[in-house]
């Protein structure tokens, strides 16, 4: 029995990395899938990889006026939404001494404001009983140099999930977060890192975990599937931590 049979699922930031792996798994588990992303070329590639008649829409969550259109188009094409994964996000590292206002605004606009309004704008298109899942991070409750703005936004969305779950209880909509640890994704090489730099970064992040390695997008996708399906029907306002023990090391 497929866990998401006949359900409509939307994955924001579903054109690469964790979002793409999640969309692929959801489609394999019977969902009708729509993904969003800022880059049209990677969206086209992602839709082909997902298969199962998946659809995609170009969308930038930092622009509130654009958010609702993707949900409307999904509902018109596939039906009202049963699963919403809010995964679009960015990581801008920098010390508190040198972090710019532009970097701060960009980080919070996408990772915090974008999440808030992604839920708000989805409400008319969500079925009662829907599952909403927000991507947070193990860094949400850690103090790691150079990540203050990013970590704060990821902490904020954990609080959003709790408050949203209470507000939406009358519609039986569950809102939870999944917090990944260090994961191998395309973002690690997107800025032109050499293979040597990539390996150094990967080894450094792996060393911060108890398990001794970085995680994979496919492992995160399994967590999203749990939160999307009825397996987690008693979980709301909660956090699923998949970080290889980074937070406890």
C-alpha cells in the first residue's frame, strides 16, 4: 500500500537536493506532486526526474505576492493540497561583526518571512487534515560561529509550527518541522568549490556528528514521508531531528 496514494503534495524548493529527493519519494508513494523553485532550468530537470506526471512552477518565496499563485495553479491542475513541504531556504554564513543588512534581510525574507506567508497563502488550497512540514535545521538550537542569522531563522520556524498547529487545529491541519544535520547537497558546490575544497568541507562537517558522516537527501526524504503520511497522525507542532547526533556531540 502506497503511503500517499491519491494525495496532492507540494514541495517548495523541490528542484534540487533534499526537496527533489522528497518529491521523488512522494511520487513513488502515490502522490500527485508539484514542485516550486526559483530556477526554471533546474525545475525542468527536476520534473523529468520526478516523473509520474509531476508539475512545477517558478516561484520565489521572498516575494509574498508570488507565493499564492503556485498553490492556486496546483489546485487547479491536481486538486486541493494534502501535503505541503516548505523546504525553500538559503544559507548565508558570516560573522556577527561582518554580516550585512542585505545578507540579514535576504536570509530572513526567505527562511522566516517566506515560511510564514507560504503557510498563510496555502490555507485556501489545503484540504482539512493536511500535513504541513517545514524544513528547519539542527542548528536551530545550537551556537555555531558564523551561523547566527541562519540559526535564528531556523529556530523561529520551529515556533511557527507550534503556533500554527494550535491555530489550525479546528481544520485538523498538522504542522511539524524536520531538522536535518549536515547533508550532501548541490549547494555545497554551487559556488564553484573545487573537489578538494568539497572534500575538506564534507570531512569537517562529518566530524561534527556522532555517526561520523554526512547524511543524504534520500535519508531526509524518508523523514518527510513519515511526517506527510498517516504514520505521524498523532504528531503536531513537533520536530523530527535527523542530524546524525550533531546536536548532542
